[in-house]
C-alpha cells in the first residue's frame, strides 16, 4: 500500500503538477524527489497507463470530439427548444468557424470549457513523459527482458507520436523534440516535418508490439502493432494532403500498411447486431481506444461524449428536460449519406427520425449500453474510440484509389459495406470512387471525430459540394482550419508564434 501511494503521488506530480517556468511549462522528472522511480516492470507499466490517461483527459475535459472533428463544416444545428437551448447553439458557432466568438467568454456554453482545446501543455507533458521513459528504458530497468524493453519502448513512442498527431491536426506547426528533460525554447516546426519525424520514429518500433494481447482486457487499450499501423496510416494521409509533391509516396505507404493490417487477420468487423460490443470497448474491431467503464469507477465528464448532443428520452433522462435532442444533423446531409440505398446502419445507428431536421433526431450509434452511472443525466457507458478497423480499411481504400488501383479499393470498400448490410459499390473508378469512399468514411465514422479532418486533408473543405462552411483558399492557407493557440504558449519562449489567422481576427 505504501509503495502504491508513493507511485501515485509521484505520477500525479510529474503529469499534473505545475511546471517550472521554462519552455512549455514542463517539469522534468529529474528535478523531482524520488528519481529512482523506474525500478521495475510495474513502474514502467504504471507510467504507460498514465501517459494514456493524460491524453484521455484532453479528450474528456470538454466536448472535444464533436468540437474538433465534427461540427466545424456546418452539418449540425442546435435545437432551440431543447433544455438550455442557448447553450447548445455553440454547434452553429463552430459550424460558421467562428472560434473567436466560441472562446470569447461570458457565453451560455462556457461550461463546455472549449478554451482548454487551445492549450497544449498537457500534450507536451505526455511527450516529455514518453521521452523520459524511453531514456530510462535505454539505460536499463531492472527485471526487464529485451523483448519487454522493446515493447515498452514502442508503447512510449506511440503515445509520443499520438500527442504530436493530435496537436498537428489542431494547431498546424508545433515545436518538436524527442530528448528527455527538454527545457530550452524552440520555434514551431513545419507540421509535415513533424509528421515525417513521427513516421520515421514509429516505423522502427512497429515490429516490437504484438498484434493482440492474451489478456482480453488489454485489447484496444494498450498500444498494439495495429495501433501503430493505424497512426502511421493517418499521419501519411495527412501529409499527402499538405505535401503534394510527395503525395504518391504517402499513398503507397498507407496502402502497404493497410494491406498489412488486413492480411494480419488480427482484427475483424463485428456484425451490426454486435455493435454494442464495439462501442463498449475492447472488441476485435478496436485498434486503439480510451476505454471507460462504470464497472471500473471511470468518470466521464457530462459534456465529453458526443452522444450527449444527439440523444433524448428514453436514452436521456429525466423526460421533462430531454424531450428533444440538443442538436441534430441536417436532413439534407443525412439524405446525402443514406437516401436511395439500402443500409442497415440507417436503422441501427439512428431511429425513425433520421431525416427529422429538428430535435426529434436521434443518433443511437452511441446509445447501445446502459447509463454510465445512476445519475439520470449521464451518457451511456461507452468507450472513446480513436482508431477503428473499419476506418483504416477505408483509409487504405482511399490511398489505393488515389494510386489508381480501383479494383483493390472497391474490394476494401465493399468489406465495410457488407458489414453494414448495405448495397455494394458497383460504380466505376476515378473521381466517382474517391468521392464514394469519402462519403463512406462520413457514414461509417460519424461521431468519431474524423469528418472535419478528412475535409481538411482532402481539401474538400474548399468546396460547397462537401461543406456547408466553405473556406476560401486564402483562408485555408492562412490556417482557418486550425484552432487558436493559447497565449500561454508565448511564456518564456521568444521563438514562439501564434496562428496568424486567429490573431488577425479570424477573417
């Protein structure tokens, strides 16, 4: 018990405590008492879990998935007649890309804490923690075999690269470092370079992780080879959208990784009648997730889950404050996704009001399990999915289509369509196929935080065919797709700059 308490205090001090007055406000572990922490396998595992917990806290502290990955292209409207209706109007502010109004304070939605999305210190605490762990593993931790050492190094590298990936998609260029105990000021590095550094780093670790774990409780929760492959695929596809001269190389790499993932046989698409197992977590479809369960006393914030916006009675209670959903996807958009083709997702993931165009709309995709607690206002007890097998199958299909390998791409698309009990794609290749794959990702991954980033990296955000909130090329190039960076990033760093689009008024 004494040892457990000491470990807990040390980890909280490392990752939660206030930083020293230096670059990124990070507190190096060697400046703390008890710098003999990494003395056993248990110490290392505890640190790996804490890195993951710190990343999850960034997702859970606000309505992160919806705000960053779903609403900024204008498909979602608020229901004025919902409980505390003015507070739910933030989805339309996001849909206009008016982030400065969103963050301006004294707004009815302030309890969502959107300002926390502008702060990146916690990501850098994860990065610094991973750097220190890698350094300690390199020096040697008592009792570890060489196989265990390599596995733990791979997990630390995954956490580090995942933090960089999150930041690049939010802020664009970010400071980059991999040395332990880093405290010197750095300028922001070009995001393509950051992603390429992470790709090179992760590639050398990929083979040291298992495809799956013998303990089913670790499935999707601890990083696996599939987790690294998924992250590598997403980083390559991000760069393909911004490093056009080398796009073909990124597509080739994504396609190769996707084929490796599929050919491994380590993962499978669960039938739709088992969908509750997917959103519950630890399923054969999970590549990486932040697992949450009331059975383990986990505490999701009330505002964190995306289901909070799209469910009403009897899935949200009490009835008198939940007669309608807080928000809904536009009927025109839902018709674009589902009308005219058989697709069982339309009935399993939504109720009969899929085209309601008002608060009667409900997305049941995340309503498959019981409440997270006895509190009637809580959301269903679901995991937070980061990478899922179906998403990577479609990402591989997208890369193959970009390379002109239409037959292979169609085969992968139809894997996902078959699971959805939807009509198979029988059209041609070329742009029609690319557009269909984009829409298929929009259908399959709705509510999982990928849609807006797909619009950005494919530059469909520049077209009214694909977005209700179109960015001009000028605004896009000036970073209108990013988030503002908190002014705290300027502290003690003369090389730091903020995102010009937002410092110049967001116009």
